C-alpha cells in the first residue's frame, strides 16, 4: 500500500493563492493610504514621507531611524512637502495663540496635544552657567487636546507660572563698530542668508563686506551662453532693509593666478581664493571711508558662520590686544581633519585678524596664492602667515567649526558654554539657529543652551516611577527631552558627557580631542523622547483671551452653574511675551502616536 506524502497542487488552488496574495497587497496599500500603517519611504533628514492623521492633516514625519539611526522627524522638524490644509476662519473666531499654531508651515497634525508654562525670568548677575538648574516640579502640569481645524476649544488654556533663575540679559542696542566682517560667496547664497545675518548683525553698528564670486562682469566671462550680471546695489539694499550695514563687491581677479609651475591657468577663480583675498577688500573699505573709526578686528567667515550674539564675541576679543599682530580662531572639532589640513584657523568658526596684521599681509596676498601648499582659503592664510610673519594662531574657546555630520543634538544638549559661533548648520546638520538663539537676544543672554532639569522631587525608592514620568531636561532654545525607556530615567544619564549622536562620534581618534569621551547614543522613541524647537514669536503686549496663567487660585462659574476648582487670570495688558514652540512629531498610529505633541514656553518679560 502506497502513501502519498506530498501531492502537487491543482491549477485552481494556485490561482486561489495568487488572488489571496493580491488582495492582501491591496489591503496593505489601502491601509497605508488611510494612515493605519507607517509609510514605506522616509526622507533621510526631514521626514518627508507622511501618514495622514485624523482629519486629513499631514503628520509630516516618522519616528523610525534613518541614515545611521537618526530619527528623521526629531533630528530636525521641517514642514512636509505637502502642507496640511487649514480651513480659513472668520477674524477673531480663533484665539491669537491658537491661530499661531494653525499655520501650515509648522506642519502640525490637525489634532495636537498641547501644554505650556508661563515663565517669569529671575535675573542673577552671578549666575553659574556651567551648572544644571534643578526644578522640583515637572515642566508639564496640564495637557490639552486641540483641534486646529475648527478652533472649537472655548475654555482658557492653562499656563501654570514658573519663576526661573537665569543670567542677565545682554545690553540692549549695544554697538560694535570695532568689528568688520568679510565673506566670499555667491549671489543666491547671500540672498538666502539674510535672515541669519540679520539676527546677529542688524542694528549693531558692525559692518559686513562681501565679495560676490559669481558677479563677474560680462566682459570677463568666456561663455556667452551663461553670461550673467547681478545687481549688487539691489543686494546691498536688501541687506540694509534688514538693518545690516553691508557692502558687496565684484571679484577683483577673473582668472586664476599662476601657480608654482608658472603656467597659465584658464579656469575660473575659485571662491576659496576670493575668501583669502577678502583681507584686501576689507582694507579697501576701511581706507575709503575716513569718517569711520578704524575697526579693531577683521573677521573672515564662511557664508554659514553664525554668531548667536555679538556681545560675548566682542567681550572675548577684547581680552586680546588688537594693537599687536594677532590671529585668532579655532581648529576643527575633528582631529583627523586637523591632521590632514594642518594647524590653522578653520574659517567656518570665524578667523579674526588684528588690523596691524592685516596691513602687514596685504602686499603679499597674490604671491601667497601662488606659493601656498594647499589651495583652500584657510590653508593659504596659514601658509602666508608662516611665510611673511612671526604671528601664530591663538585658539579661542567657543568658536566652533562644527565638522560634525548628521544629528548634532548631542552638542546642543550638552550644556556647552561659551558658544561664540556655529557652523555647518544648514549642510552637515540642520538646525534653526536664528530661532534657537532668539532667547539669547530677547530674554536672558548667556541662557542660550543652558540646561534645566525638571521633576527632581521624589528621591525615595517608592517614588522613582513617578519621578521618572515627571522629569525632563530642557536645553534652552533647542529641545526638551524625557527618558521613558531608561530604568531610572535621567539618573541613568551621565550629563557630564556629550551624547555621541552624530556620525562617527564614538571614534576617539576623531572627536575625543574636542568633546572628551562621549556617552552612547540613546535610541529615539524607545529610550529617549524629544521635543525640538520649531518656532519663536514675540508678543509686544496684546492681551489674548487664551493666554492666561494660574497666578491666583480663584473660582469661575461654568455655563451650567458648576464651579471649577481652578481659575485662570489674564495677564496684565502691556507685558511683552516671548514664545518658544517645541514639537514632538507623531510617529503614526501603528506605534500609538496619532497627534503631534506641542510644549510652549511663554516668557513674561
């Protein structure tokens, strides 16, 4: 008797299996379309693949790691490529504070979980910037669900008051005419850079001189098909409209200078050469205007060099004798870059020359280009310095070249100080630096990136779970973080070390030189949860019905005659408020997150 162990499937059975398989694929596709599954594609940086949340709003991101474990939506919060639709409402239908959150460019889901605190800064002249401020109460005490499509929330939104010690504000309207900045770049890049330059230059009395490398006069352009000319007067007016004293110039050389071999080089002059030749342009501007007092320092920058404020920069430079030949700057954060390129001022951090030194170098600039060992602007300057002067580089703490690639949150959440300059913030990593640094300009000076630990009460063993749920860390101007996936929450985090979030941060031969031993990177969405700063706003004193703080414990009658245990008293009209919006992007319903979470800090000034 034969027993058949395996029988070949019939044709009909194969067709049935195929149809079931196709049906399953269609179902998955339908679920994806309606937001029940995470999307299959994510942008490596901005979380551009989006799921559709309730009400059709774009979620604008994912909590899944991408590109070396960096969570796309929490590394930088950008509006998705398809902005959420917000129906227009009648004027006054929506409270001013909520209307600010409805703007499509924020990319928030239609429904959000919203919390806020009203902070009263307590200024201290002897504030210790190197320590972490501890606050026993949690940062978030109340959370409100808001529908941004209808503004139907009628009840006042809680804003529990908090008094917080902070450093003194920087002097208002301080002037820095002793600083002259130079940059070599292209026309379009300089137009795009106006908001960032305006943050630290507008109204300061410091001047900016720019060589526009692609503004070559048509008669010096070889290819008729690509001839162009740029209106430098118009660009200058745009900068001046933003409050910046700027002068833009076309390049003075149009072909490469002969190199060591003496052979002609018909190629266009690289921006790096114009970068080095800024020394001559800066001196030309100084000598052409005898009505202006000569500056103390000539700064050579990249077009993405950013200063949170000129006040600490000026104070630091004043510690050095500008009447002597001096060269100030910083090395790369990456020691392997220092080994490759040499000991020099890396220009993205800012390179500062005293006026006597600049005048001493001026006669040798063209020669230095032809004899330099490397053809980068920073390298030419270093070789020229060694060949024609006895001046050597003086390192300045707080200038940052920022040769860190990927997620830079470890740096910004480290409590680092001083922070005189930032660089590569729109290329190697992305951060809204002009929004981040507004707190330094408008509120509390050196408080930028200071750390505040909330929810520090409850040290007993029985209270550890409650403490873990209530504690969080504020890196002012950058993020709010909690640590739900760590057994003991923040107690398991060595806050004395920088978290190694960027690419290759763990390689000691590269970054231990700058940041010391880093601590391991925590997994976003599991061990760590982040709210990143996405926007700021200044309210000059309008009274808003929704902006109320729990300043007195009164009672209020509801429409049904019931009393509420808590009351909310409107702020006094005329008080200036500085608002910071921190956002945690929802990862999608598949991981239990369908609404973005927003924490707003309202500084009452």
